[in-house]
């Protein structure tokens, strides 16, 4: 049981701690790590960013066997690189439950310097499985907690009513940057910590790791600017910034200088600005880092509407007809360098190497960490935020232009309404492997057509992230791609077998945004021979939820069992007078955006107290109150998020229904509307007190006014 907020929940600890212990090694050593699984469920450990033999990578059912309950698994691999890395579970949502830790690999000749590892993370008091189920449901409580619902009442008050209508006309959900509401943000397992063993004027290296499951962080230091000296474990040309944003799973090394006169805050603020964690460096009164202003969701919504004005939403993504493509640097150049040699100790300038700053011409007289004269001088204004274009490799990173080039184009796609994430509108379970060959240069060109940012990670390789530095583009293993952005990465295919490539937002990966990168011609392991069937089960899981409404007129309820393509929906009512009705539908979603769904079902109604008898005094059949019919039809999502139903039953009777649920009137207050060609109509209002409970009232054409509680699960 773990308690970070005053509320305890079951979690996963390693050697009794969350996060797991920091593993410290020397470059050139052989790591031998024994993982003892004392849990009653299987687990795994992936060594994020490390170049190692395929079978040691730690992705269960892909290249490493899962660690079963009671088992001990021994990982053995040479440490051919140095820098700041981390490790985490790759089984289900165990990473969110606490199974993550840091890795530090020192160069043998690395000069002494005081340093701290700062492992950032996000914490929820909910069971992570329930978080994922709630995301699949698409309900509103996380947005309410964050103040990000963007209701019509708030839009009118802020002068954004037309923007709100425009957003829903395009069938878009409210603008947001983060999917999950987190209860705490932690650094090394604490919301706040202090390190007093530093002296004024001392320079300190901070090894910063974003080990969150689905959060980005903006970091700032109250004592002055930060000098970025390494990204994803590899040294870069030093660059001085005031703010550093870390995408999920990225690592950066920075050097800060401690001023006199207090304890200076290093603050990591979550990207949705709902919280932060802090480490204070020094002894004395606390000096706070700047506060990141709250997000203006309506301004973001207007900007996104304007951006989408020139785009075509057809086809499951956005066809960026009028957007300028990002300039992609070409492979080649005067300097040819083979990137990443996993079978031998890498030379200077390769991906596996922590670049030796002392070897750089013109830098010999500076410290071994490449500090620039005057770099700690305060900067005015809003300060400098690190961008990828500012990252410059110390050595040329261009690939040998004489090799064959394989270009792989990928489109990042997603469906926020049903929470399905994918590449090229195919989840991992639906997609073929990405095939490459050993000895060729591989170029991935990726375009993000979704409204979310995605932290992408390639296992087993470093790649050159093509940026404004051209031949000196930095080497990375993880990168952020923004909405509507096109990014190019390049790497030398010098590995073997199969490796994972995925979004490192845990919930995006679990719902399909992943692929297997496969070396053609290499033999398959025991998992590959079955097509990695177990690995691909993750995004095929079924999720269920229901609402139960004890009502003054009776008990209403609805239930949904949902997968990526199919769903079962049930709606039932039972009045206290003995009337009963239930509709059951099995749906098959069609198309990339899944606005269309075909269904078959059964409609049963026995409302004796509501129906009117025929002229002969006998109950009429197939009326809205006395019905036992099979039906078929389709749902289609109209603009303004109105769900239309078009159906015909086995007697030939047609019905059209229009429904809008969860219409946000204020931050906690919603309306539900429904009308159909059976001359039934309903209007309801609901105030959410918590994720599980709402107070509701409604007017129904059959039952009149009523009130009750809505229980959500």
C-alpha cells in the first residue's frame, strides 16, 4: 500500500521503494541484474535507452519472456554507453503503479562533480486499470477536476461562444493537453525535497528524467539559468536556457550554479499546470522558482479551430493541404559516421558514446563539462525555453550516404471520442510490422494529425533527430511530436531481430499507438513465431461501464461493453408500477473516425400502465409501449456531437432518433436531450459531485418529471 496524498492504494514497489532504486554503473562494465518477482502477477523490466542484446530489452512477448510470479529473471548485458537513463515495467499499466527507476552510467574518466538524479513522475490515487477504463468511457470528471471542461456557460462568459459552437460543429471534444487528472507530481517519490549539502557558487549537475506515465514537465531553477549538456544520455553542445520542457521518457543533464543566500527551488510543473514537484538546493530561506501561468483553454481552442480551418478531417486524420511541411534535412554530407555499434565499445561520435567534451577543438580550456564563460548571467524577459532546434551534436551525426536508404512514412492518428490511438489508423493488433534490413539507412517521416502531443520512443537504437543543426542534428532515443507537426528521424540499421516503437504516453500505447520494427530475414523467437499474439492483445481488451439511476419514477440504467471496433450497448427502465423496457444493440464501428456504426439488436417493451388500448380493447403490438422486435440500422455522429439513430425492425417499422448527451452547461452541470419518431422525448439535467455520483432531474414524455441520483461506474 502506498500513500502520497493521504489516501492509500495498492502499488508496486521495488526493494521497498517507489521509485525503484537508482542503478549506478561504469561504462565498460557488464551489468548483471536479478529481478525477483514476489508479486502474484507477471511483470517485466525494460532498460530505457540502453543499447543491449535483443533478448535483454525487456518487452514481454516480444523479445523477452515475462517474469512470472515467483520467478527470478537475470539480465546480463555489456554497458557500452554512459549517461542518464531509466527503467520501467512494460507489462500493462504497471509503470503507473510504481515500477520505474533511474540508471546512471559513468565514464571511467568522468571528472568528479556533485550531482543529483531527479526522477520526475505522476501519481494517481486511482487504480491505473480504472484510469484506462475511464478514458475509454470518454467521461468528464478529469476535465472537471482540471477546470478544462470548456462548458458553454464558461465560453459565453469568456467571449468564446462562437468558438465553442465551431469546435462542436466539427465534432471535436474539448481542447486539452493531458488526458488524466493526477493527484500528485513527484520528484524521487516526493512532492518536495531539499538538498542542503551544496555550497554557494558550487556547480551541480542535475540528471533529470521524465519517468511519468503520461505527463510532460516544464522545469525551472530559481537560482538562474540552466546549462543543458546532455540529451537522452548523449552530450550535446552546451546551451543555456531558463526553461526546459521534458516530454515523457526523455532525459536531460543540466548544470546549475548555486547562488548564495538561500535554498533555491528546482521546480517541475506539469504540462496542464495542475501541480508541480520541487527540489530545493542550498541552505537558508526558500527562494521559489517562477510560477507557470495557467492554461487559457479557450484561447487554445480558438487557435486550434483556426488551424483546422484549412484542413480536411475526412479519412480518419487531417489532410494538411494548406500547411507547410516541416523542412526535412537530407541524409549524407562530407562526414560519414556509423551510428550505434551495439556489439562493441563505441568510438567518439557514435550513438553509444557519452561524447568526451575534452576532445572538442576550441573547448580545451573550459571545464570537462563544456561550460561557456558568462553562462550563468541572469537573462531578462520571459527567459529562454529549450527547443529541439537548439540541440546540437558535438560530432557530425550524418549517415554514410553510400548506403541504401529506406524511407518509412507514418501518420499518427487517433480517435479521442472512443480513445483509440494508432499509426495510419491501425492499432498494433491490426498492423503489419515495419520491415527494415541490416546495413541500410532508415528514415522515418512522421506526421501527427491528432490534437495531442506524442512522446515517441524507439527501442534498441539511437537516431538522429533531424533539426536546424543539419549535419550536427542530435542523437536521441525519444522525441516529442506536436499536433500537425512533421518530424524526420534517421538511423543506421545495425541491430537484429524485432524491436518496439511506440508512443510513450502509457495510455496511448495501451490503446494501440505502437508498431514492431522487424529486421527482415532474421529468425523469429518463440513469440514471433505466433505473430506476437500475446503482445498484440493489449489494445484488443474490452472495457465496460454503466450508469444506474435510482429515480422517483423507477430505476433506469445503461451498460456498455466496448472494444476498438465493436460494442454492446444496453439501456433499460423499470418503473415502480411494473412497467419494463430494454434495448440491446451490438455495434460495429466503421471508418477511421468511427462516426458511423452499424448495429443489430432487440427491443423489448412491456409498459402496461402507459399504453392505450386499441378500439377493440386489445393491446396493440409493436407500439412504443408494447414491443418485441429485432432491429437493425446504424448510428451516425452529426455535427454538434448529436448521435443519430436510423433503424428498421423485422416488421418493417422505421425509427429515427436524435440524442445529445453530456452537453456541458457549466463546469459540473450537464444536459441530456433525446427525441425520436415514436414521439418520445426527454430532457434531463445532471450535476456531477464526483466521478461516481451525480444528482439528476429529467422530464420524460412517458413518465413526466422525476429526480434521482446517477451512479457512474
